[in-house]
C-alpha cells in the first residue's frame, strides 16, 4: 500500500463538475489500495478576484496590509478543500479538510511570499491511517506569530511537495491541464514531444526560465527531499511525466527542452568608469531593493577607460530598478541609461550538455540562419540562455526545436 499525495490546480477544480471529477480521481487511486492525501488550489479565477478586491482597498505598503492580504487570498483554497471533502463524503469516502494553520504548516513572516519552516504531519497521518482522505488547502500556512500566511502565486505546488516530504509519501502527483512536461510549448511547436522523464535539475532550469508547468520552488523542494513527482492531466488518463534523479534516466539527449520567457526587461548603462568596485556599487543597491538581476554582460570600451553594463530584471520590476539606478548617477557617473521591455529570453536546457559538445554552435547557427540578433548570453552547466527581440520569440523557439531535433524520441 503506497501513500500518494495528489495536487489539483485551479483549472482542475474550476467548478462543481470538475470537483466531482477530482473526487473520482481520488476514488480511483483508493481503488488501487493506496492511501491518499489531496492538496487543492483555489477554483480558477478566484485568487485573481480576491487579489483585485484587496488592491482596490490598499496599496499594500505595510507589513500589516500584507498580513491582511494573506487572510483574504487564502480563503479561496479553504473553500475548495471543504467542497472536495464534502463531495468525497457524499460518495461514501471518509474525508476531512485542513487549512494550513490546522496542520500546522509553519512559515516565516514574509506575508505574500512566505517560506515553509516546518510541517507537523502527525495529525494528518493519524487521519490517513484511520482510513480517511485528508484534503489540504494549498498555498498557505501559519506564520510564527499566528497569522495566516501564503506562499506566493503557484504556492500550492510547493505545499504539495512539502507535504509529500513530511508524510514520506511514495509519490506526489500534480494534476494540471496539460499531459505532462513537453520539449517546448506545444502551442508554438505542435510537434513538441511529451517527456516520459525529466531530471530535477532540468525541470528546475526550465521552470525558472519560463516553463509554466511547475512552480520553481516546488521543483527545488522535490530535488532537495528526493520526492518523486509526476505531472498529469486532470481531464484524461494519459501517462504523465516523472521528475527523477539524473541517474535514473538511462541516456540523455544533448538537449531536453526549449524554454522561453517574455517576462524580462533589459537595462543598459554606458561609459561607466572601468575601475574596481563599480559593479558592486551598481548591483548591491538593486539587491537591497529586492530586485533580482539575471543576465549580465559587461563590455570594456576601446582604450579600457570605461565600460558599458547591460543586465536583465523582471519586467514587473523595471520601473523600480530604473529609480535605483537613477539615484546612483552621482556615484556611477554613467553617460546614458536605457531600458527595453520588448525582449525575450530563450533557453536550451539539458543535462546532456555535460557530455556533448557543440551545443552553443548549433544554437547560435540556428538563430543566425533566421537573422535573429543576440544581445545578451548567459550559461550554466546545463543551459544556455540568450536575449533577443520579443518579436522573434516564436520563430526562435521553432528554429531551436528543429535544430536539436527534439521532436524525435
């Protein structure tokens, strides 16, 4: 008898009929002789509406405002968990719902983006071992001062993986509205192939680089706690994609997938004095402002006396980043400051890069053949990312998918 954690996203529980469908998925897993814990998101659209209500009343400029924000937006998952538990009971399946504070799932006090500190699984385990299905409101916990807290958008994935780790579950099944993890977005490349398995490191890179299938923190937690995760479709019975350790995949292709993101902006400063400490003077204040800097390129001008610096930040943070940099004019004495929101980040990802050569050559040649100019490049051990004009996003994804023959098994 295995213990399975099932997580259902907003589209999976979008209305009463879909909640009944989820209940049947739970019943089917129980029919295999397994024990089940379920984590649910709010019904699709509910969290957005709750956030809109809050923002209509408050600019969320204080810690207290963010605490009340969490109190409001956490209610969506509480409704769903109660409805699913009720549905299961009506089907003759013993069930009870839990809010995050009832577990308790304890977090820090960073309301709106709290991080999990501990989970006491004993109460839930006792319920599960007594034959009940526990239905848990995802995305939420309780802070150290007893306030309701939320984990940030997409946090129900993180809740599910963390609970699977705490319960020592055999597997965490994350149900969504796609059949699994694909080599790239099948809306752009119809021949994109569903992957049977993907390594944690690859999924972490793809999630952080724009793939929307799983939330980045949930993949990181699964990797750190060796939780086997399976991505499945709520609306059919097709086999999904398993997240596993790299050594559990027999033979790695050069590239596993192509990710893209339109959520970045490029900021460029010209003619900064080329002396030690200038980069630190630029990036330290950005870090202190909570702005995540991703890609960075520095070009020393002819003569070596000055340098140009280009970097990317999330598009949502570009206005704040510009204010920070403008306030540094007296120290940096840059000649010009420019921001461009019309960019896209395209990435090729694969642990096979460790044992294959020529990845960068293939990538750059494929883009050059389509006359796509590259403005910034960054690399890691298993990925290469480039920044290009946003209007070339789909063309670049299609060209790279074809160049690496990802449609082939």
